[in-house]
C-alpha cells in the first residue's frame, strides 16, 4: 500500500511542472496570432484590476474571454493592460518531469519489491 501511495504522489508532483505562466508584451505582440481560444490568461490592468480568464477572442482592441471563476464574460482594452501572462506548456519542464517521474516510479517499484522480498525471507 505504501508503494502505491508513493507512486501516486510522485506522478502527481511530476505533472505540476508541465505548464507555466509566461509574460507577453501586449503592446509589441500581435495578440491575434499569439493567442488561441481556450488559452488561460491573467491580465493586469493599470487600474489594478486583475482578470483571470480563458481567452475567447481579440476584437476591436480588446482581449475578451470568460472568467475562470465562472462569473461570466470579461474583457480588457489593450491600451489599459500593464502586463499579460499566458499559460503555456513548458517543454523543458515537461520533459524533466516525465523523465524524473519515470525514474522515481521505477525506483519506488524496486524498493517495494525489495521490501516485499525481505518480508518473505523474514518469515512469520
């Protein structure tokens, strides 16, 4: 049972590193080509308002999306955006997480096998 718990924990931890929030310069970037519907965005406006949204479209100089808390549609004028972050899959982190997770799972299996073998040899 302990080995299964360790393996589940290691797999969960390895999946955490697969995505990261990356800053995107709203003034210099061609947002229409950079953003895809469904992208997770965090928009920081000059007024201090922070929007956490799933991107839907870029029209009329506005980034439009759906609030991740389910409260409904939200939008921000590009001119009002101080900072924009987009969640993207990080290839390096994903590769390291998968490789590390594979090694950790293999190691946990070896340890679990050794513990089981030791228990059998020790007898009742």
